[in-house]
C-alpha cells in the first residue's frame, strides 16, 4: 500500500544563508528539489530531519544569550 506524504511546504519560502535551509518548511534546497520524486521512505526521512531542524531553531530562539 502506497502512502501519500504531503509536502511540508507552507508557501513561505526563504532560504536562510547561515543555515542553508528554508525558514518556512525547514528543508534544504536538495530536499526540496528531490521531494516530488522521492520514495515514501525518503520523504519520511526528510520529515524527521526537518522536525529536528525546527526544534533546534525554536530552541535557539528561546535560549538565553551568552555574554
């Protein structure tokens, strides 16, 4: 049985130069370009990776500044 995994794109595309991923969906350019032809297994892997990036990004924003 094939599962259709929905793209995580939220139509707010902006590639952040420092981190090299989209600040809207948290995918890299490579992951964005391969999504349409990726297997469900690869899409699941991309979704896991972007969740980790999002969690790290949110944690960085709420972490106290050093200094």
